[in-house]
C-alpha cells in the first residue's frame, strides 16, 4: 500500500453551539488507524481513531463493513455489553452507543464525570474506566444508558488499563507500575499494595493467585498475589520490542509487540511461561481480541487482521481488512452521483444518498487521488506525482487521458469560456493550464510560475486565484489560458491557505479566519469583511443558493451565507473526523471527512449566526508540522486567562512545559526546540485554559 504522512489535529472542546440545523444523514466508513477491537459473535467492533467501525466477520475470508459512528476526539478503546457500546475517547471522555442495529450505531449519551478514557471494563454491574492522568473511575452501570460515577482512585501514574477479579482491582499505572486495590466497596476502593516495575506498565491480567504484568519495554512478568499486600515475583519473559497489549485465553497468553509481532505463551504453569508460537502481522500491532480460535489484531494504519489459532503452535492468517483510502475531496454532479478522491484507493463513485454503503465503482489510480473537478462529460483528478487523470463521468468511469505534471498535482479547478479550461496546482512550481474541448484531446498550455507554494487554486470566468500560504494569494487573468497574466499579490496577516472566487469577491482561509476581498479591481483587492474564529480552512467550496462550505479540519464544516453585504455563519457541524472538502447536492452537503464520507441535510431556515458564541481562546495547528529542528505554536486569548501549554508523548508523559501562568488577551506565539534526548515520533501539544483543553498532534523528525 502506498504510504502518506497525515498530519492529524485533535481538539477536545466542541464549539458552544446551542442549536445545529445540520444533521448527519448518512456515513460511509473508512477503517483507519485501528487502536482497539472486540470480537462479539459475528461482529468485530474496532475503535479506529475517529470513532467506531463495525465489521461483519461471518465469513472471515470476506470482511464487510457494517456501520460507523464518528467521535469528536481520539477513539482508544471499545467495550460492548449486550447492545450497548462504550467507546473510550482519549481526549473526549466516554461515549455510550446503541448497537442494536450494527449498520447504524447511535450515540445515546456520554459520561459527564469522565474527561478522558482509554479502556473500559464491564464487571458486576459496574464500569471501570482507565482515565489516564485522572486515574481509575468507577461507574454504576445499573442503567447501561446512563452510568454515573460512584468512586475513583487516583494513583501517581497514568492509568492505561485495569483488570478486576472478585474484590480486587489491578491498575496498570504507567511508570508507577501495578497498583492493587480492594474493591469490596466499589464506591471507595482501598489501596493494598503496588508492584514497582523497571518499565512502563500498560496491561495487567488478574487470576486468583497470580498476576501478569505487561511492560512496554520489558515484556511480561508473573507475580504470586496469594498475599496481595506482599506480591512475590516468580518470573519474567522479554518480548524484545515495545509491547502494547495482552490477553489470556484458557492456558495461553497472547502478547502484542510493535516490533516483534505476536507471541503466544503456554501458561499452564504460570511461574514458567513457555513460548509456544510467534508470528508477524503486517504492521504495528496495537490491540488483540480472541473468540472461538479466531484472533483479531488491530494493526494501526494497516487496519485489522484475522488469524486462525485452532492450532496454537501454527497460527494461520485468515484475512485482512486494510484501510479503505482517505476521503480527501468530493464533487457532485447532476447525474445524482458522488465522486470521491480517496487517496491511495483512487476514485470512488457513490449513489447520491450513500446507499448502499458500497461504492458503485472504484478506479484505482497509480498515485494519490487528492482533488477533483468536473466538466460536462469528464472528471479531472489530481493524482499526486502521477499527474492529472481525466476520466469519463458516470457510474463506471474510465481513465481517458493521463497528463504528466512537473511537480505534485494538488488542487484542481475548471472554468468555462469557449472551451473548458483546467488548472492544476504544482506546489512550488506554480500551476499547469490545459484546455479541453469535449471529446477531443486536451491541449496542455504549460506551467505558470507563482511567488510561493500553491496550496489551493480556484477559477471563475477569466479570473484565477492561487493561495500560497505565507506568501499570500495571487490573482491572474486567464482570458488567454495559454498565457495567464499576473494581476496582483496580496498577503493577509495569517497567510492564504484555501480560497474560492465568487463573482467580484474572493474568500480566503487565513488561519482561523476567513477574509473576504473585493476584486472589482483585481489589480488591487480590498478587504471587505472577516469571519473570525472558525478554525483552519482546509478548503472552501461553493454550494449554491449563495452558500459556501468551509471545511475546517478538526473544527468541522461551516456554512457561510454570502447573500448579504456582510457574509455570516449560517450553520456548523462538528464532524466525525477531519473535514477536508465538501460539495452540495439538492438539500444535502456531502463531506470528505478523511476517515469517512458523510452526508448532512441542509434545511432552509433562519440564520444561525446569533447562536454561535466565540471561544475565549483558540489554538492553531503547530507550524511547521512535521518539523525539525523547531516548531511554532500560536494561540489567541480573548481575555486574560491562566494558561498551561505543555508537550506530551504518546504514553501521556509530559516532555516539557512551554507556559504555566496568566497571560493577557491577544495572540501569543511560542516555539518548541526539542533537546537532544527527545526522539523522533508523535507528540501532543496541550493547551489548558480554565477547565477547557485543546490538543494538537505533532510529528518530530530528527
């Protein structure tokens, strides 16, 4: 599978919208980064970073996607009890789902008492929640749809996991090791003892007389807990890499390791584990589940793998459910079809209502399908370093022409004069122009250089707009597409990252704002309006009915009404994943949301601007990202606040504090220059303002 680096932005707090007219009508799931899973009968529930994906494994040779539910945070773990699911969200608490219909999981609530959760256990009418830095939270689960907190325990370490056996709880508490608690009174668990470990405790298995601890760096260790106050170590077994999960099934212990696959130990005699088998999945194994000799593995970006362990000494792979592309852009046409640019999958074609939840057709292009435009009869697909693909429209499109590009084919736009003109962004090289009279060979005009790297491109009539990040935006006259004429360059304070031209105006995404410029005189654009604090615009699309869709990544999608002199926010949806591009069809909005293709209704109604209240702060995505040697972090305060800004690693350990104190209103910029001891990898920037918290993800490349 082709590889691509996706920079993910995570946010903890939703915008305080008291009423939302837009409602999610349909979702087509993409199984993304598999973090956790659970086999339950013929269904496999997978926490896939952006929510819950339900897979049908009735025929293990042919895994089918049944349904998907999108989370606003970072999905870490899934537990199912009957028809109720509990989705642990590392940055957004604990979600409760109704799984009666696996095709359409329904969110029925969340637990207010839990700010963050990583894994949850159901035992004896209670929910036991590992809440990271908040420790252990115990919930009364008498009513599965409305659990409430009755007890908690906060050790010094980060609680990754727990196990419960009779009246004892064992916590895997990170660098603190294993903590044993007496849970005879669930509302008041009592400390018994703790087991200091040389590494990081991430999992624990309790038996009547034995405890097995899993440490990331050192593998497993076995302890006698006949006397819980004084555990005695019996043995230890390294797994040789970075261990992530383990599960016991009968006399066997299955241990997952990022770098060394899956090890199977015979623990008939717990003090002498015997390595029985070992095998390597295709990717980094995050989690494991087993049922009736079928082993399911969450293999991160590689999706889900199934293995037959009927013969424990010789596991056999059954099948793999690979990630199904990335939903990056979407267009709709009058033939009631949806066309989706789906990353490494290529082009997919869907019915207008996303029903059935399988594409009508898939065209596997050789590159990375990331943007789409169309004319009367053709689709124009930017395919990364494989250039531009021109395909016929319809339920079974085919590639008619392949146009090589000098640089990476990014954004693409079309405009009609006497023929169709097509323009493709070429990164630092500028943009490529073509003309295409229907059913004839396209004419390639050549490359036009620009002042900066072209992130987005839009054309209408004779005016072409290029958004060039920190270098602002440029306007060209393309009345002669073979010789575009430069007209002006404008540099908004926050840069120009996405944009669209509508009539005599251009709408520019400038960081957390959208700025509107009057281009009646295109040689001298004039700022006429600003729409503030709506998130970082990834793309701005025209919906019709004088509406624009601004796809703002983790901040969802905003609908802008530009029918008035001063454009206003008409509606907003906090989407399941990362909103990257949108298109309108009749009264619906179709959204490319990275890990899902979603459909929202767009009812006629009153303007909702008055229902939106500004945040008292905003955190921008770090830049550059990925980075080396340093990255810049900017945030804005609308009033004086106490601020904590810190960097954490994937295990929840604080790497450094960048700010801890009160700051005045305004924009604040800080930089992080990791010291030599910090290794390459993924980190999180956490901004705490009062009781709220925002998180952004960072990738450090040494």
